[in-house]
C-alpha cells in the first residue's frame, strides 16, 4: 500500500508492505544417518518513507532519492520431526531493524510528435545500510533433559548492500493502450548476490 505526493520536482511517498514466507527444510544428521524435517514461517512488516527530487535537462534526467525503512520480522516457534531425540524445538523470535538507502537514477525520455508512445530507459545505483546484521534463534533438542537451557544459533548477514537496477518503460499516452515496464535488479554484498527481473503491464482507463 503506497501513498504519494508530488510538489514541483519533489516526490514524497510512504508505503506499508506486509508479507510471509514459508520454508520446508530437511536437516541431515550424518552421524546417525537420519533426516529431520520441518516447516517454518517468517512474517514481516516494512514501513517505508521516500523523498526524491527530479532534475531534467533536455532528454535526460537525474533523480536522487533516499529511503528510510523500519522493518519488523517475526518467526513463530516450530519443531522438527523424523529424527527422534535429535529433533530440534526452535523457539519463536522477533526483530526490528532500520535501513537507510540513498540512491540516484539516471535516465532519458524519448518521444515522437507523430506517436503517442514514450520510451524511457533508466539505470540506478544505491547502497543500503542496516542497523542490525545478526539473526539469532534459540533451540533445544527433543531429547534434552528438563532444566537444560536452550542453545543459540546466530547468522551474520551483510550490514551494507549495494544495489543496481536497469530498465525500460514503454508508455502509450493513448487511453486504453498498454504500458510496459521491464526491470533488472541486482544486490551485492560480501559473500552475497541477488539477481531478479520483472515485467509489468498496465492499462489506463
């Protein structure tokens, strides 16, 4: 859900994103030759504020922006099956973190007086800084005697992620015509890469 307000060359926006991921996992316990199975879920809520400023010179434009995110994540508890006393009982956890992302977009707008179609290629680059980079959960084995405290497992994630995007907008100003948007997004950090692409079609009415 997004709300936008434009005044002059400034664009201000707020967004709320809610989502959930479900994972089916198999953990092979080598020394006893068995496999533990589990299903876990992670819920998240992301509140974002954005400010951007558009500078146009002829056909080309530059648009610096900054995003501020406040992200809440929650993982309910779950238990493994299939490995007897070696099954893990994983406790619930939650985390709130902030993200700051300055970025700049470069692009061009091509029009033809004889055609209602506008073509706009663009590239952008930015960097995200996270206030927290550690994900920690506590667990016990199913066969752990009563009174033995849980142990903790921590995963260290990148606290700085570099982002690049490239895309093409094909906009038809004629009512009822089809607009198309093609985008590539890449994210890079120490020991981490993510590549994704998307195609968006829309019709104005």
